[in-house]
C-alpha cells in the first residue's frame, strides 16, 4: 500500500494539529516546548488539552452553538488536568476561524456575535487561572458582570473591542485576524516547513509586544524581550541565550503562542505541507 493517509481531514483535526505543532516547536524562548516545562505546566498538559479539545472543536465546525458557548465548552473540556490554562487564548482564535470556515467567515461570525456569547465567554474566562485587572469595569470575577453586559447590550465582539488595546488576541477579532493571516502566509512561504514554526515565533517576538508579558511584567520588560529577539535575528545573541534569559525572568510570551496556533491553523487550511 502506498501514498499518504488522509489526515487531517476536518477543520477540527487541523486545529488540533496546529496546537500540537506549536507546542512541539523548539526552541521557543520562554514558552513550554519539547525542551523544557514550567514548574506547574508541562508539555504533557498541552498535549492532553489538545486531545480533550476534539469534541468542542468538532462542535465549532458543525456550528452547534454560538461562539461564546463553544469557547466555554472548549475551556471546560480542557480543564481536565492540573496544569492550569493551556489554550484559552488559542480557542478565542480557533473557534471563530473553524466556525467561519476561514478568515472571511470568521469575520462575519464575530460581527454576528451576541450578548449571550459575551456572557458565555465570561463564564469560560472564570474557569481559567488567567489574571485580570481587578479594577476593570468588566472584571470577570465580578458576579454582576453578566448583568452589566446584558444592560449595556455588549456582544462578544464589543468585549473584544473593549480589550483590544491591551490584549493582542482580542485585537485579532477587531482587525480581521491580521497577525494570524500574515503568519499563515509566512509559514507557506518558508522554504523549510519542518522548522518554520519556530522561525515564525521568533519573528513575531521581534516585531510585536506580547501583551501577556505586558500584563505580567509591564511594558518595559516586554519591550526588552522584543529587542532581545531582534538581537537574535541579527545574530548578536543565540536563541538559547534568549530562552535562558526568559526563563530566568519568568517571561513567557503566551499571547504570541496563541497567535502562532491561529497562523498554523490557517496555513493548514490553505494546504501548507508542514512535514515536507
């Protein structure tokens, strides 16, 4: 018997493959990969989360619920391990991209999001360990947040627009998934597909301020991280030294990892031969 097996055949499977390819890419300075873990979150947790996401991602493909409920279902299904949040940001990108069948459909889907989508998203957020600004008017930990959303008539897109300035994953909802789309093109054009993911990650790290780093450490350290990535691209330091520095300073560019997953998914949708 000859020829390659037909995998992945569905959008849900392509999303799962994207999640796996991102976490296995190495080195990715500061983030969990095949070479190092965090004290509480290990590579195994990301793999288990990827497996557990199959049914919710299938539901997104079949459009069996609204975007908010689908995100909530994905977060709930992947809260099956002790490693904390692994893919919350990724689901914010993958669910509309799968639901819409690509960029254009995703843009329509987010424009058509509802207030109940926003309420379900807040329930999903509450299931994670993601830190939020306690002074935020839309604090997810506030029991009255759902009533606030309903009173204001805020859809899930409205919530993302509210958060876009300080959260790059939310910003993708407002700019047509620009970073994901550009990243997919970068992957498709890379002459060495088997190592393209790690180069895309480093490229984004050198050009974008990771908003997870900003929330955790402040803008100055996020900018220093970006400039150190620039120095790696210019050959002034090694990827390994940047990785060591990130680990020493407890810096993990988690938002960029989510963007990379979205980019891989779109590239796979467009026929990218990741293992060629």
